[in-house]
């Protein structure tokens, strides 16, 4: 229910912002040199994506996941609310091509940890995989203090934090109607100083 309240708050905030032009759906082209542990940011087409962009003080992307290898293929570990009645919510592992399909992404970018060790990145990836194995549900309350459920940026932040790298030392304070508090937004991660864009 509180996830619905957050969406209503986002739409309230969005009503005060100028309307952004719709990005055309086109295939996303990624850099060739991908590394395990890279963060793949995307902007989607759905209402949740629009709500995240409306809430973010410096909106670029609405979603993020951790890039990993499974059985020789690139996959993305990320957390989503259910897309339709009966859909599984929460942390999932999805092929990179599906994660970035034109139906899911209108734009995307890859960022990489600027510092830290290979061991820390690998530990973060393994931690993220563990959330999928545990069937960790989506955090519709967007509560950074309760890690039994995770939203997308919370998953990334927590996995790296447990590996010794804090990607959001200062979460964003959002003074939302009915739900003021601290949140980790996609831009929080991008502007943390811990990541660098991969071109």
C-alpha cells in the first residue's frame, strides 16, 4: 500500500515539473568492454519509471542493476515490482538483452566502480546473486533501514556496501507528501563520486 502512496506522491511532484519529451524506443548500444560488477542504468517506459524520474532531483535514469556472468552469458541482477497481477516481484536475474530490450529500456548507460578491488566487486556480485537465491521481495516501502525487501538502487547500494564499498554515503532526503525520508536514487549512485561512465 505504501508503494501506491509513493507513486501518488511522485505524480504530485511530477505535476509541478515541465513535461519531458518522450524518448523513441530504439535498440540500446553498450560499450564492448563490459566487466562483471558494472552497473547498468536504464530508463523505462512504465509509470514506475516516470515516478522515479519525477522524484529524482537530477533525473537521468529510473532503474539500475548489477552486471554479472552466468553460464558464459551476461545477466543483470536487479529488483522490480510486479509488472502484472501474478508476476513475481523482487530480485531477479535477467539476460542483459532482455533487460535492455526496447520494451524495457528507452535509454541506458554503463558505469563502473572507480576505485575498489576486483575482490570487492566480485563480493558485491555474489551478494547480489544471494538476494535472488533468497527470493528477496521488492521493497515497495522504499525503506533503507529494512533489508528484508529491496528496491533496485537499494540492492546495488547494499551489495557493494557489504563488500566494503559505499556507493551512497549520503542518501537523498526527499520531502515527499506523506512519506518524507532518505532514499537512494539512480542519480545518488551516479553522483557519489565512486562510479565512472564506461564509453
